[in-house]
C-alpha cells in the first residue's frame, strides 16, 4: 500500500494539470493589465507559454524558458516580465477592446505544471444623455447610455409610471441601453431625473432631461412666445427712435438762407463820387480855354 501512496504523490501534479483552471477577469479600458500563471519563481520554473486567442486576430504565442529563449508571434506590445520576487507574468499595456479574448497559459516547473484559461473582458464606460421629445402627440423623457461594456443599468427617480430598458449591441460588442418614459399631465418634470449605473463607475450618474433633442417640450412654449413678443416690441421701438433721430439730423444739416445782395450804388459810393467830380472838373476847364 505504501508504494501506491508514494506513486500517487509523485503523479499528483500531473493529475492537477490534466484540465485547465478557468478564470474570468475584466479590466478597465486603457489600463495596464498583468496576468499571472503560476506563483513559482524562475529558480523552479522550466518554461512558461501563453497561447492567446483574440476576437479580432489570429492565435499567437508568447513564451520564455529558463535558458532565456523567447518566442513572440503576437508582436502587439504584450510581453513576459518578472516581478520583484522573480515570478513571471504577462503584461498587456493600454488594454483596449482588441485585447479581449481567451488567454491560455502553461507553466512547467520542477515537479509539475499548471494550466489556466483566462477569459479576459474589457470594461468601457458609456456615453450618457437624457432629454425630452414628442412622440405621437405625447411628451416622452429619454435616458440613454451608448457604447458601453457591459451594458449599463437605467432607472427613473420618480413615483409614477414604470419604463422598460431596451438594450442593443453593435458589431464591436458595445452595448447601448435606452429607457423611454411617457410624461403624464400630473408628473413633476422639474424634479424628474434618471440614474445610470455601470461597472466602470463607483457611483451612479444622475441626469436631468433637457430639451436638447427632438422638438421643444410644450412646457417651454409659453416662455418662448413671451420672449418672441418682447424682442419684436424692442425692435419696433428701436426702429421708431432711429427714424426720429434721422429726421432731426436732416433738419440740422439744411443750408442757411443767403443774405440779399446790396445795390451797386451802395456798395461802391466812392467810385461814383470820383467819376462825377472828374466830369465837373473837365467842364470847367473847357470854359477857360
């Protein structure tokens, strides 16, 4: 019986390595990711092989043995590194949607081996928005979380009608969640808000719907009408004042009346007097000759 027990102990690591250990991990977009395959140091490790199956690329391998020989058929920035305690790990810089996939590793060390299959996913925050719009002569509040991974959760902070959340996905695997709430006549729209939760955020995001898409809500129509009439009145009085000002400027710039011309006799009295004196002097001279 003792030899059977000893053989079992010797073969136990091989029994452990018959099937891979399956793990699931998710990482934030643009973060640096480190994946470990074994807690053995290089003093005990013979080689480490990572087989990577990405969604949008062909299968590739990254490996390193105790002799320092490296193999890298991925050529996309991933690399095998060592911790401060000389334990190997796979480093993925700036994790993106293209790095999602299945990462299989095999670590062979003195006395046994281990195998892992890690399903790696990405966490991407969605773009969020909320607005009012008209639909079939009814006012609807819309809350939307676009292109996130995984899908976001949406609910309305009110005590009225309940609304369903519709979720769709695109070819890249990003999810869009949308909730539409019909506004009743008695609903308080000023205090209406929607809450969006996502794995990327620690806290919920609260949005107040605004009239930024679709038609302007009916509750804003009176204010718009008052504003239009006010602007029209201001424009009318401004034009009236401008016309009056132009008339005043024209009256001030009209030419003054010219003074009447004086008689030549009054303008030149000395010349007429000299002419008369000369004629009398000439007459007297003829008498004495």
